[in-house]
């Protein structure tokens, strides 16, 4: 009886994992966005070599999904 319970639990776990992973959306692409650093006066901050400092962040890029046009109410 114990082996049957283990097989049933294992089958249920495999079934749950399969259904959860199948319905996952496509992962978004990562994109790096950099912005110039500015001081309080609004002037760009430069480092020792004379280049403008930048702060960079990694963001997800999502694509818009196309759908059907919503009909207008009369």
C-alpha cells in the first residue's frame, strides 16, 4: 500500500509541474538603460578623464501583445 501511495504522489507532482511550466509566458528580454548623472544645477557630472558619469540599470523589455479591436458602442 505504501508503494502505491508514493507512486500516486509522484504522479501528481509530475502532473502539477508539467501544467505550471507549460503555461508560463515567454520570458522578457533584458535591456540595459543608461542615464547621465546631473548635479543640482542640471549640469552633467564628469569624472577625472572628462567623460560624463552614467547610471545604468538592467530592465525587462516587454513586447505588446496584439488583440482584436474593441467594437464601439452605438
